[in-house]
C-alpha cells in the first residue's frame, strides 16, 4: 500500500500485526504482556514444529524400512511444514516491535515462503489421498504407478505448481507506510484472499473428498461382493489409511477457521473488525495454522507403529542402561548370592 492511511483490512494479510484501526487493550502494560505471551507461544510452536518435522524427515531418510511410497509423501509434507516454520521468527519480532522492520525484500520473501509451503502442503495431502485410493482400490495396477521415481515426479510437480501459484502474491506484496506488511490495494487484497483460498484449500479439499468418497464406495462394494484382501494386507492398508485420514482431518480443523475468519472480515468488515474480541480471534485462528505443523509429527507417532518404532530407535540412547551401571548391579548380585550360599552351607554344617 502507498497511502499514508492504513487500511482497515490490513489485519487480513499481515499475519504479523493488527491494524491500528482495531482497538487493542487500553493500557500499555497489558499490550506489552500480551505481546510477550504471544511471542513466547509462537517461539514454542517454532521449536516444537521444527524439531518434530525434522525428526520425521530424519527417520524417513535414514531408516531403510521407512522409505515407502506413502512415507516419501509424508517426508515432503514434513519438509514443507519445516519451511513454513521459518516464517515464525518474523512474526515474533514483529509482535514485539509492533511493526514490520525487515523491509520490502524480506516482505516478499515472507510471502513467498509462506504461500509456497501452504500450497505445497495442501497439494501433498491431495496426492496422499490419491495414493490411498490407488493402493486400496487397485492394488495390482497401482504397483506400477506407486514407484519411488513416479512419486518423486509428483512431488516435484507439486512444488513447481506451488512456486508458479505464489508469483502473483509475491508480485503485489509490499510494505505500507506505517510499516505494516500487506498486499497492495483493497481490490487486490480481496483477490488475494479468494485466490489463496481456492488454490491452497478449496481445490485440494475437493480432490481429497472425491478420492476418499471413491475409496469408501469401493471398499463397501468389495465387502458386499465378499472379495476380501488377505488379513495382513487389509490390516496394513487400514493402518496407513488411518494415518492419512488423521492428517487430513487435522489439516481441515486447523485451516478452515482461518479462511472463515478471512472471509468474515472481507464481507462484514465494517462491523466485524471493530469488535474487541476480533483481535483475539485472529490470533487464535492464525496460531492454529502453525499448530497444524506441530500436530503432524504427533499424529505419525500416535497412529503409525512404524513411526513409533523409528522414533524410539532414534532416541534409544536416552533409556539404555550404561555398561558401568550394569557391572555394578551384577557385582552386587554376585556378592549377595555368595553371601546366601555361605549362609546355606553354614546352616547345613550346623
């Protein structure tokens, strides 16, 4: 934006600061406390999200048993979430400073990292849904399609489409005069919200719904015709499908409120943005988009036995007993056993 007066809709696109037109608590003391709490919360999300997703990427890359087709897609999702976490330090600093201090170039870089990884993550979830549909419904045909090489091509295309889809956003991203990062102009702002929603949420969700509807219909039809898979194969498919379904549900729960809030501001901004609780609702919805990247590694650890074993093996050194301690315990046991034997011999002699 180039005008001296900040836009009332700036809140929508900053993801960093709240427009001056929205009333914050009156006292400076409360504002400082709220900024510190918000910064500490975002810092926790940054550390937990980065650690969890990098750990997920590590176990998939280093453990040969984890290099399956589905796990390659999960690896891509973990990398996307890790890059998405890199935008959080900008948010922490801006929350403390109360304005954007990084300049126009980093403003564009912020939007580039943000949007590319949002789009890539949603595209990866759509590919995961297609993968589950092919693996369960067409197990023989999908063997030729679900290969590491072809999955790598699909992942590369998802990143390429994400970069191309991000270009219009980066082109219009700028810093307004009160040092608030924004998209240049309200008409363009409206287009940005609709554009990011359609590309980053609506189209991938349509694909996910279609593939899962076909999956459920196919499984129901097979059971009606008594065409069951082997017990081990069916059990394995159920576990993987449970993991992918959990990841998709968490994605919808974390991102849908954010887009609902954005559209509420666009279509009812004259009254909605003036309400005192709007700022807190914004912080909550925005925090959930980042918490999504924290929840994913937890889902892998809870719903998938292979990830559980891989995580335990990675941190096996934490709960292994030290050899010195074992020797001490063994020596104590030997001395006690010797004492017991001598007592028994003494009793027999007596």
